[in-house]
C-alpha cells in the first residue's frame, strides 16, 4: 500500500467507524472507537465488549478487484473450529452492507488470522472495498456510501440480537426501528 493509499484508507475507515459509533450510541449501545494497533484493540476484552468490528479498505495488484467482504475466526475446511457468533455476525453485516451500498458481494470468509482469534469476544473484520479500483474508490469517497456502510454494520449488529420472528428483511432495518427494539 502506498503512503497515499494508507492515508486515504485511514480517512475513509476512521469516518465510517466514527459514523458507526454515533449510530450505536444513538440506539443506547455502548460503543468505543479504538484506533490502531493490536494492543488497543485487545482492550475490548477488558471492556467486556459483546463484539469487535474492524473496518478497513484493501488494495490489489489487479485494478479489477472490488467489493465488500467480511471475515470471522474459523477455518474454511474445518467448520467445527469456527466462531458461530462471529460467523453469524459476519453474515448479517455482509448482507446489510451489500444491500445498502449495491457494491459487489465478496461474501464472508472464515480465517485463522491471529487478529480474529486473540480476543474472547467475537470479532468481525469488514473490508469496505478496494482503493485500487476506481469504482470502489469513488464510492468510498461519497459520504452517503460511508453512511450506508455504517448503517449496515449497525443493523447487522442489532439483527444478531433480534428474535427470528421479528427480524426484518435485509437492508430495511432503520435507526428508528432499532431504537424501537430497545
């Protein structure tokens, strides 16, 4: 990643994370914005977090690589190692963000990355698009798209706790409806 791409990623992902924190606080959820290194993110266990969400953008040697993906702790071929809560949360966030942005669905993926494993609480890593793709970069530069990503993540988190018979259609849960569930 070039210095210019790193700076753009920091700007985009910090903005999305700040918007997400605002949405979570608006519905009465405790949310903490942690930036940077693993030591900072590890604080989540000490805080008793029910979930940790990391937000990044990616780069690729191919300018055609594009879309949104989510990752959770697990193994692609050994599903008995998977975090069931992490997997469900990743699927919910993925569906909500894709439905709200119209960006390519690059699906959810199990990974044994230490960054997903080291916490006691479920962790989901959200890749919001590729900075090396003109379309993704353009979309991520739009405040409305960053709003949609934050809305999608917040809705995915909320849907994790909604009883199945009250669960709304993907992409339709609004901030007002989330407040009503409280």
